[in-house]
């Protein structure tokens, strides 16, 4: 099965922020691997092609964190 590589730049100011993002990502079906970095304010996700970009974006936004930019397979994606 093919996979997608996602990168999100997320405004996170504390470990609680990054922890919230971490929790929503790990609960999603289709996640192969991920890394949430408070230091870099990023979330990098490798997921099955079944996990759509919009689904992942909405789950991250529901944490209340601002997604500043995003990429899917190296291409810029809309975040609004």
C-alpha cells in the first residue's frame, strides 16, 4: 500500500501543546510513524494513503493549535 508524508508547522508553546497534538495523531487509523517536535514546532507524519490530508488537518486543528503551514508529499497544502 502506498503512503503519504505529511509535514505540519504548528504553533506550540509548551509540552502540553505538543502532547495534545501527539495524542490526536496517534489515535488515527493509518498512521505508520510520526514525530511531534516542540522545539521545531512541527509534526511529521507517515501514513497509509487511506488517511486523507483533510482528516489529519482537522484533528490537529481541534486541539486549538494554529497550523501555520502544511505539506503533503513535498507539496504545499492549504491550511484553512
